[in-house]
């Protein structure tokens, strides 16, 4: 049986790192919301839906992510 462990840590970051982490969290949340609104409910194959959505998001650089 596979065992799953969880680790809780508190990061000590400077103000610049804190801003970068915050910006990353906001971009991630925006991407999740966009995918939720745009995924075709009839598209049941995970690999296909991932290919379609990731390709569109990357091509349009919707979330200002560094690729």
C-alpha cells in the first residue's frame, strides 16, 4: 500500500519573494477559473482536454506565465 506523508512548512521570504509567490498564486487561480469556465463537459478524455486547454492558454499567454 502506498503511504502518503504531508509536510507543513512556513517559508521565510523577503518582500520581493513574497510578491512573486502572491503573483504566482493569483495566476494559478486565474488559470484554474478560466479552465473551469472553458472546458467542454463532453470532453471526457483527460489527455485530450489537457492538450486543448494548455495549447490555447500557452498560445495566448493568458496568464503571463513564464514557459
